[in-house]
C-alpha cells in the first residue's frame, strides 16, 4: 500500500461530525506555513490526508467555499493553499506545499486581497486558533528541561503561551507556580512580567525570559547594533539572532510584522534588516 492509499484508508477516522477534515492551519496552528514539520511526522501525514480529502471534495466553488467557512480563516501565509482549494483544476498532489515563488506577484497580491475581503484569510489568526484549542494552562518546563531548549525548538508555541500568559497577568488571573531549578533564570520574569537586563550574548535564554515576561523587545530597543547579528542558528546564538528566530515563528504576514515595527519604532536601518531576514510578499 503506497502512502496516498494509506491516507485514503485512514481518512474517515479523522473526519469531524460534518464529514470535514480540519485544514492544516487549524489542526496545527503552532506550525509555521513553511516549517519542515509539514514534510515529516504528523504534519506530513496531515497534509497527505488533506490532499486526499480535497480530491474527494466536490469541485464546484460553492461547496469548497462552504467547507472553508466552516473552519477558521487561514493565516495570510496560507493564501496560495486557500486559492488552490477554491480552484482545484490542475492541482497536483504537492501543490499545497508549494511556496508559489514562481507565481506572478501582482496576481498573487490580487488573490490575497480577494481572500482577505471574503474573510477566508486573516492577519495574526493562528494565535486565536491555538488559544481556542487550549484547556488548562500548561507550563513550558513540562515539555523542555531548559528555557533555552524551549526557545530554540518550540519557539512558536512558546510564544503563543507567552501571549496567553500575558493576557492572564493583565486580567489578574496569574498565579505561576514555582519553577524547576533549570528554569530559575526565568522565575522573576514569570512572576513580575519584567524580563530584567538582557545579556546580548545569551540569545536563547534572553528570549525565553522575555517570553516568560510576556513581551519580546526588539534589538534596537535594547541599544544593540546591526553588527551584533552573526547570522547564526546555533545554540549559542546571540540575542539579535534569537530575535530573528522568534520573528520567523511569530509573524505570518506583513501586516502583523508592520504593526510590531511601528509599535517599537524601528529605525530605517533595522527595518531594512527585518525586510531582508523576514521577507513577506
């Protein structure tokens, strides 16, 4: 039995009460659009199931838009996949994974604008999808022995957790437990909402402390310079590199990123760096 046939044989067990398979952005909101997670493990399996489901879905636009409206809007970064759902003619097995880099930029922008107007895609929507799936508040040390590990390997979900924790803190419903010894460096940030001084050499730990405080400060807010960027993804990366790692995980669209840059008053030189490191169509 080949992989696609395996997906067909297992599809029914994953359908909801309406006979739908949840779109990938709903099933895994903590996965970025182009993460390798879609090409291995549970993410790859879900993409295979979704491809089979779409093959069986009625091809007329009304049926497909009705399917999409039964589910949360997709992040803007998924606009190409949403368009492929609505216009299935010629869709190959792997089209949902394609970046659309060869597409005409003007046509792609027009499609995004139309999908936004229809409410089928939206800015910064993954967090609300993720939040709606949460029950009790878990703690990052339940899944990662150290804050550096959580910031490095679970950046997006750690950030979503940070946003939720910040909302609870603002609402007065915040009673964090004691932290394990390996998380002691984050205890004050978790309790007070203040990340404290940042060591630019300890990028991942500094990022984790900011997550625990509920706010990520930009390098330019900390007085760091463009020369502090080492273009590194190593575990000993500095703060500017850790900030880039966060940006790659936190932002699904240019509008959301623009709001952050405006709120933090990014200088022109840093804006140019962000545009290069975190490109959006």
